[in-house]
């Protein structure tokens, strides 16, 4: 029977890092090939066309949603006012 709960031992998770020169060269070459391919397709380097398009589309959806909610509430207010106040 223990009166105090003592903390358990803490685990030490150490993963050693190894430098692989061939893997580094392979990654750099792959990035360079991707950049060259994008440039040949007409994209600007560093440009994120999908993000810009996505942000604009989301903004339009949000505006429509607010407009629909506002019109629904306005119509409900109008019909309730017509029915109960007059």
C-alpha cells in the first residue's frame, strides 16, 4: 500500500542522425528536375497558383453563405412580423 504515487521512469528516445551524401545529392537533383519541369510548363518559380485560386474560391463561398443566411433571416423576420404584429 503506497501513500504517495511516485513518477515512473522517463524514456529516452534518441534516434541518431546519419549524413548520407548520395541521398542529399539525389534530393537536390530531384528538386532541380521538378523546378525545370514546372518552368517548362509555364509556372513561375516559387509561385503557388493553386493556393491563390483556392483562397479566392473559399472567399466567394463564404460571401455566398453569409448572403444566404442574411436573406433567410430577413425573410423569416418579414413573415413573422406580417403574421404576428399586424
